[in-house]
C-alpha cells in the first residue's frame, strides 16, 4: 500500500490542489446546534517529519482556512482506471496547524484551566492520538507552562500545591513518584475513588514541580513501534491538588493532565506478539470507554444547561466504572457529582498520507467528543428568573443588588449570562467579588447566597406552575407575588407584609432611616462584641458574635440564667441606694446565632441565650431563612 501511495504521489497532489470543499449547510436558528461550554475539543496537526518527506509521502491533513474544520484526503485504488481522491472533513472547537506552538495551545486552551482549579473547580486535560503524533511532546510542554503559572506568583491568594503522578497499564496502576510501586484503585464507603498506596508530594517552587514531572516521565512504560521508538504504552495521569489554607472546609481544586497511551493502526501492530496484541486491545478498549464517558458527561451537562431534557427521555449514560482509567477519574464523569468541571481534549494528528487511516480515526474520535444539543430559543426575560438573563440584564442586577460598595459587574460577569454565572464554581464567584475594592468576604458570601436563593425560588415557582398545569384542581396562591428585589427593580409587584416578614429586616415603612438602636425589636439580628479584659481594665481581645433579640432582660423572671449559668436579673444588693434605676444599662436577652454545617449558613440556638448591652451592639444584620437547607443566610 505504501508503494502505491509513493507511485501516485504526484497525482495525489494534483487532485488535492483541485479540491473544493462543499458549501456549509444553512440552518435556521432552531436547527442549529450548540456545543457544551464545559468541554473544548481541539486538534493539533504536527509538522511532517524529515523521514516522511524524504521518503516522498505527501501531507494528507489540512486545516480549512482559519476555521475549525479539518479536511483529510486519501488516495483510493479503484478496480479500473486511475486512483481517485476520497475526502473527509471533521469539525472540532479549535484547530492548531503545523506552525502552531505549544505556547499558543497553552495560552488558548490550557491556561484558563489553572485559575478554574485554583478557585476550587476540577480541570482536566486529555491528550489523545496515534502513536508518534506528538501527544507526550505536547503534554510535557504544557506541564511546564502549568508549573510556571502555578508557581510564578501570578495567581491571587495562597494555595498549597500537591502533586501525584500515576501510570495505568491495563487494569494495573503504578506510582511513578514512588519507584513505580504498584497501587490500588479503590472506592470508599462514600463513593470516592482513592489511590491506595500513592504518595502525594507537597511542592513550593517551580523547580521542584518540574523535577517530579521529569522523574515520572523517566519511569513511564514505553516500547518500540513501527511509528515511534519510545511509544507510550500506558496512560499517565498527573494530578495537582490545590489546597486553600485559609478555608479548610472548601473543596480542594484539582487539575488533571492526562497523557493517554498511543492508539495503533493495523500496520503498527503487524509485528506484535501475543502480549503486545493484548496490550493494544486493552489500550483501545480503555480509550473507547473514555470517549463514551467524556461525551456522555458533556452531553448531560449541555442538555441540563440548555434545558432540553424532555420528560420521559433517557438520560445520557456515563459508563465510568468500565475501565481503570475512567474509574480513577470518576468524579470527572459521575453524573451525581456536584463539582464544577472544565475539560480540554487535544487530539494530536499525524499528517502523513501513509497514516491517513489512523488520522481519520483520531479526528472522528475527537469530533464525537463534541457534545451538541439543539440550540434552544432564548427564554423570555423574567426579572425574577436569573436563568433568563443575558449579560446586560445580569450586570444591571449585580450593580443594583450587590450591596455597598456595589460589586463590579465587569469583574464578576465579564461575559457570562445568568445561566453561566449560576454554574460558576462558588470559590470562583467569591474570588471575583473580592476583586472589587472594599468588598468584604461576608458581603461576597451573602451576595452569592442571594443570587443562588433567587434561582432556587424561581425554580420552585416554575415547578408549582407545572403542577397547576398538570392538575387543574389545585388552586394557585394568587396572593404571593414574584420574589421581591429583582421584581421591584424591573417594575414587578411590591412585596406584601407577610413576605417582608420572611427575613429579619424591619417590616415597617421608613425603618431604614432610623438608627437600629432606636428601633430594637424581637427578631432583630445584631452583631456585638464580647470584650475580654485584664484586671487592670484593659481590653485584651474582642470576640464577634451574632444574636437574635428576644426581649428586654428586665422582662424575664428571677430564675432565668444565660448560657454561662449567670442569672439574668440578679436581685439588687441590700445596700443599693441608687434608687430609681439611675445609670442602669439597657440590656436585651438574645438567642445566639452560630455557623451552620454549610458554607455561609447559620443556625439559631434558641436555648443558648446571652444578655447583650445596647452599648455592645455594633450593627443590625439582615438574615433570611431558607426552607430547603433549613439554615439562615445573611442578606446583602
């Protein structure tokens, strides 16, 4: 076959020069398709090697102009007549030609994965392709760029960086940073995949991180093939875990850099023995499962985001338990997982005409990873439904509703729509809020909670309307208007008194203009400081607390004690001659407010009471109750 291609190379070049691609099909807005925004599939076409050009093989893979379409041409030998050109085209999200550098790929595709993981999300890079197509070369260069970004001081805040690199050969796993010792891939009682026996290394500088990467590369299993003297015969998974020392309860960010084993065409396996044939079958089988998992998860996310799931329709199936590779990356593919994901796939393509079959398979594989769903018509704008907001509407709401100082809409949502901001990882949301000067962590958390609660309330209302449609016997509650703040901002209905009582805010009109100490009432939430003083009277420290006002301390009986067991109203001393209560401080009995199990949530301990002097009260704190989580949250 190779001799046939060499003998007809001139005719092939002539036919390629005459090739004209067909005009793309024009579709209406309802027929067009949208790719998932959480997975980017790209193709990198490597340059022709000197060995290939010296043998006379022409190029068979071409990028179509500046588009994301790749044309592949092969020469067919008919039964009679001259050889003919058979052309195929494949579409991915981005195409990098032979002149593109690894630096360009990093800046365009991989660099955005780093801040995503830095903020608590899960980022994954897969490099796939035929053996000899440049996968390991690409991943190696990208790993060094990642090390520079992580350790170069460009990232905000502080993170502890931990790295672990393992190798998967068939169903067996090895720790490449621990003398290639065998490890086990196990699932604990909570369903989390654990790498039992793997050693995780804490690194503090770029040099240490790159050195570990080089050590792992030297221990990786390779073998000689027809296409590559050092072909990777295993999958290598580099896991970088980013721990936030300032928030121990936050999820660690995860960045996976996966160099997949090289797939092999039939001619690559012509000299294989039985063991190597088995190895090739295992590699190709795991790659097939990986394709199904990536596509299934991306399709599921795209359908959820577009709202295209129909009642009764089968959900996308993600078979992540069918191979050791996908089981290791379970939390990337598990539909039940709640982590925010970003995935990049780089399909490395060999352009030589002698390998056109394998190149077509690689591009076909990459194209199948692009999960597309019918593009839904934009939903009509509803001020109370964040999922219907475009970027301009979202920015207006942020500016009006984010408190004082207002959070910059440009920093929080530079291009996101309402649905996209809802899917943003919470740590990333908070980090963007804190970029605005003067915004505190408490304000950022309260605003994120407000935004998310508005979305939950809109979904509840939607479900109620669907129930009314399906069951006309149910009577709608016509007295309840749309959620308050966004509706009012866009001309919606004013809240009723009962709705105003759903939070700790004063329901009386004009209360905002009165200092809070002059309108203390039962149910008001106040912040106050508990001062620890020395014998000399000097203040050693002040503890900040929250409390819900119950009643004046003087209103309770003589047997009532606070949380410390101190009597709230002790009897006056016998020698008290002050008379008339002159100089007596105004005091209130308050229920203590304590942090809940969830981030930004609080619980009210009605049976843990303390007495607070009005002088100790620092500010009124607005809180509202969420029925879904049964916790209280601060309002902006």
